[in-house]
């Protein structure tokens, strides 16, 4: 008997930003695998089984979910944001690639969600209005020198950059180091956007120039968007500024 596995993202945390397609998949599933706080966002029925695990156990979680699906269960693997952006969809694919042949025969679906940088960008205006990229500052799965090379490359190329996993208790130095690197390339007036829990009652949002950006504005749940030299700020009396990157460059 073979079940089904679907990988979903609940969005940045505001229930209104969970897609109808994802809500339908959640309603149809029997078993749920995910990081505990993400599973806490779900309103599960008594007949739906919750399998919570630590956020650093992605591969073990993926294998457990695939085993359950191979045993016939209807499985939902839950991420925050979009499951394909620094989240569980990649872990599922990695597990399938190195796992038993039976996992390759499973019905596996990945549903798109609203990732953090989209929520933060919408809150700010349109900082992703032109070319952009996303980089995780976590060096758990890649060396820090790779992160430094990528930061320099994208800043030099004029890309707006969204930083995921910007700081943690174990690595408080990485975000200020990233700012130092970017100040060597970008104007100190370049806008930096800090967005945490956007759309939730406890959201935190700030726009500061790169020359004044500090790591104290961020934690692991913050998405930081750093503009390009083209990105502009429109000040508005009594309101947060609008930040946008013009659709054209040099025009």
C-alpha cells in the first residue's frame, strides 16, 4: 500500500497568507511532520496525527515522513513560508535521492507558499521590483567563505538581496560582518529593511540606511532585505516610508 506525501508552507504566520490550496491539503492529510512551532499554527482535528521535531532535524524528519507515506499514510510535511525556499521541500528531495527505490515511486507534491521575503517586501512597498536574490547567512550547510563571495558578487551585480537566517545565539557575528562587506560596495544610504513576523500582531518592521544597520534589529525569525544602489525610499508624513526598486536600470 502506498500513500501520498505533500509538502506545504503555511506562509509568514498570518493565517490569511496560507493559500487555499495548502489549506485543502492540510484538511485531507492524516499525519503531519514539522518543526513544533510550525505545527502549532495548524488547527488539526482529533483524527490527525502530529509528529513534531526540532528545527535542526530536517533530514531525519524527511525520512520519517517518507517512511510513513510508503506505509500507506497520507502525509503532510509542514514548513513556514514557502516549502521550497530554505525549507523542507529540498530535504525531502535529498532524502528521496539517497533513499530506497520505494520512495521514488511515491506520489509527492510540493505546494507553493508565501515566503518571508515576499511578505516583508509587500510591507515595505516594492523593494523586489527589479532583479533580486536570496541568501541564507547560516553556515551550517555551507562554508562562510562561500557566503562572503556570494554577498560581494550580488552587491557588485546590483541585485537587491534578501537575507534569511541572519543571526542566532551561536553566530551573532555574521550579520554585522555581512553589513561590513556590503558597505565596501554599496552606498551607506542604501535602504535596509528588517521584517519580523510580518502580518502577525507582534510584527516588527524597520527601514534604516546601510550605514546605520546593526544586528540588534534582527533575530533568527527576521528577514533582512538590502536594497541595491538603485533602490529608493519615499518618505511619508505619519506613515512608514515606501521602499521600491525601479523597474528599469539607468533609464
